[in-house]
C-alpha cells in the first residue's frame, strides 16, 4: 500500500518540509496521499456526499499541523490519524442518529468509474455488512485488513488504547459473522 | 476456574487473530498463536473465518478517484487566503487568532523551505509586535512555525485569563486524558479549575473581538461524544479550586 522503506523515509522528510511551509512538499504529499485518505474516509463514513469535504479538512489539517508531527510514528499513521478524527467529527456534526447512510446513494453526474465502484461496493455483501458496523469499528477493520497495520499502529491511528482496538475488532467480526453467511460457511474444513 | 481460564485463553487468542492473519504480530505473540492453533479446532475455524474476512476487505476495489486537476490549486488558494489575513475559518477548531494570520505565515510563504531559524525570528518579532492575548495556547497546533513553548502552571493562573469566556464542562466518564487534551488544545482552551468530585472542569476559551463566539464553541463541545455537559459560566466568577 504505502511504498517501500525509502518512500516511508521520504514521507517523513516531506512532512518536515511542509512544517517549514514548503508548498512543493505539500504538493508531493498530496499526490501520494489523496487517494489513500479519500478511500479511508469513504470506508469509515459511508456517506459519499460528506467525503470530499472531509478530505479537504484532512489536507488542511495536515498543512496546518505538520509542525506537530514528532517523527515517532510513520507519516502515514499520522495522516490516517487525522483522517480518522476528521471523519468522526463530520459524523458528530451531522448527528450519529440522523438519516442512516443510504444503501444506494444517488449516483453523481457524471458518473466516474470510481463512483460506480463505490456504489457497487456499498451494495455488495461485504459493503452491507460493514454498513451495520459503527464508524469506529469500520476504521479498525479497514486499517487492519486493507492497510495492513499492526494493532499498535491501529491504536496510534485511532488514538485509543490497544485493548480498545482489540475489543472493537472482536465485536466487529462477531457482527459481520452474523450478517455475512459467506464468512461462516467458508470456515468448514478449509485450510488456508 | 480452569474452564474460565480456558475461555479467557481462547478469547485472547481470537482477539489476536486479525493481526496473525495480516502478519503483523511480533515473534512471541505469533508463536503463542501458532502453538494454540495446532491443538484447537475451534480457534482454527475462527482463524479461517478471519482470513476470509481479511481477504474480502483487502480485495476491495480502489474507489478513490484521481483528484480533479484544479482541486489542489483551490486548496492552496484557500490556504493562501486564510494566511493573507483573510476571513476566519468557519469552525472554531480551525480558527486562527488574528495575530497568527499576519507576518509569520506570509514570511513562510515567501521563504519556502529556507530554514526554520529565519521563520523563528519572524515569529518572535511578530509576537513582540502584535502583543498576543493573555490566553496563549500552551502548544498551538495551528502554528506551523517554530515558537518557544510557554507553560503556565495551573496553580498560578494569569489574572487576565479570567476575562476570557469561561465554561464548565463535564466529560463522559472514561474519556481518556489524551482525548480531553486534544479537544481542549484544538479550542485553545485552558483548564483553570476542577476537576470537582462530580467531574466538572472550568475552562477558559480565547476571548476578544476576533475569537469564536461562545455559542459556537459550546455547540462544538456539546456535539462531541466526549462531552456530557457544557455551559457558560459568568465572567469574573472565580474558578473552583481543585478539591
């Protein structure tokens, strides 16, 4: 997902330059992270009409807050952490219990290949299963299986204790198992 | 006792399975899981389910679009406008006090990557020239130039800070301190009193003509899942001393 060790070291250097106000570095970072941030925010929010605004908020927060990056975590962890916070804030602003995200959102016009993909994902079995989770649970699932983070890194991103991360994942899996027969069936006798 | 210890063992192993599946467990933990899986059918089945879930999630198609060519330019224009002394961002967490919107940002824009020493000097000069308010942030996360960090201890509050709007806030029980800290830092709030036995904190927020209206800050606090209760407190009321 995030390039080799050299790319990671470069990302940290880019963030430091952004902290010093280097616009070129910010452009670079934008190019490297836009899609990753977009995808993550989408998966957590599942409200397509909010995603673009939240991604903007994330990018601006990266610009303003780069000076706070202490280099102890990976640049990607830090940026995804901002994305996680901004996504949850957006949900809180809208109100968690207001209209649940639509199963089939209105297609944007014009449709892009990605928006078609997004609607397909949301309509698919996994998508519907994930829709039943809380945003925090979705974040943990996504960070673990899509971004391949360790549980400590997930804890850094979501800003929670490690045990909270494990518990959230445990409950998320249990819920998904109830909703996705495919998961339950696959278990019988099959060695991976 | 053995039965429940057993149950806990299964639970602990099962909690680790997602990270066993994605290969990020450290050696010791991986060995523990591997050893347990050898003899436990139930956990092996759970492992297979977990692996299946992981495969499904990892196989998701890329849904993020390539950004529109003008998007980045618009973003940069927004930044330039804010930093050129333009209007304040609409939400309190992104608000910049007026004195931060002037010289250091412009200097930064012009100087680019030319070195923190120059920027620090510009920041220091600006601090002198623009006489920041008494309720300075301890470590502002909106400032992207080097600045000397100034601490004010809770035992010696700046009297001037009491003329800033004060709020009483109760956080949800078990909110981690890090999250409280984060929320308050974003608002440039400071704890000036409490906690009381019932868990109230007295905080002040930046005041003055440029600051966010108290109502806006209250709305923001009340909409946070971390906050159970927030209300304004009459200005000049002495903060409660901690019990």
